[in-house]
């Protein structure tokens, strides 16, 4: 049977993101499943990044030649894109969010051309791994940063999210499920140079590209050092990592970095008496 999405009226997100404090950004990300950082890049930066991305060969997906991608942008001749991996506003926020060192797990260029039908609503959390995402997606905590290099309008493949869906314990929230549409989805539009951060468990997608222009996206995934995949995965090639500039290289730790204690006892010695990262008050400005 052909997939025919129900054309639900879209609910446009109208949050005034520019006014958010770090505590409010963390609260929104942890509860709603996403946060937006508008206009972090200026026009010159956006143009330089787009010029590099437009030189990369792309491969169409199995469902549409108009949805295309290029993996491992960090190994390409794209210095502005590579520098973006270590953008201080984003990495600083993630270090505060995670309270840990960051490990980059992927850097992917996604191109939605006119005629792109929209991505299926899905999660990036695959607790046992999957054919699509591999075992890297089994990491229990991960955030994906979506850098938009073209203005997102209702017609040009804006971001779709289903708020709070990462919190559901219902079988409908099984992270391996996919949905064509959803009546309570929210549409996120933003200017070029903005970054959205999504919780790996949030159900999300993008809408069709009904415009006459391409929509470019650079998606970079980060996890905290304590949160490895459930099995060892193929690692970065050391020689390639050495080619990265030092401020970016520090984020390309081993993909198997695992800063946790599997043998923790019931009552270990030297336990802390406080932990601000789990304070109920951490969301207060």
C-alpha cells in the first residue's frame, strides 16, 4: 500500500528563543525534547559553509532521490564545516547539559531538494542498535545538533517534532517505531545559521520541501563520555583524527570511550552528598 500522509494543519512553534537563559534551554530540551539557538552564524559564515557542502557528492535515500546525504563530513576538504563541530556556544551548552566531556559520533550533510516528500517521524535512539543507525545509536544519552544553512519556512522542509514523546512509556513510544504524520506534531522554522538540538529519543522528522530551493543541513551528534554504545564499535582512524585542528580533534575521542563503573557496589566509598546536575532546581534561571 502506498504511504499517503494525512495533511494535518501544522502547529507552528512561536517560542521566543532569543530570550532563553541556559537553564531555560536545558529545561526545554529535557522536557520538550528540543531547543533552538537562532542565528548563531552570520551571512558570511553560512555562505562559506554552504559553498563547501555544495562540493560534496551526495547519495539519494531509498525512498527519494530528492533526500540526499554525505556522511563523515569531518574527513572532507571542508574547513568551515569542520570548525563548526567545535562551535563554542553549542559545545559549551552541551558540556553544561551533560556535565561531562563530549564525544562526537557523527557529522552528516543532509540535502532536501525540491520535491523531497518529508522524512518519516522517527527517533535517533536505538537501544539495541539497528540496521539504519548501527550500534552507535545504542548509547543511552546522545544529542544531535542540526545546523540549518537555509531559511526554514513552512514550505522548505522545516523541522517536525513531537514534544514530550521521548518521555512516553507507552508502546507507541517504542523508539523503533516510525510514523507518517501525527496530528500533534510541531513545526519549527528559523533563519539560516540557526542550530536546533534534539534529544535522541524525541520523535522528529522534517516536512516536505514544497519550495523551489534546496534546504541544507549539517547534523552533528555528541554524547557524554560516560555514555558508550552497548558493544564495542569500529573506531575512528587515528591518522584521520590527527588531520583535524586541535580544537576539533579533542571532540573525536574513541567512539568506545566509557567513563562509567560497571562494578559499582551498593554502597561505594566516598559518595557525594549533592549533585547539581539532578537538582529539581536546575531549571531555574
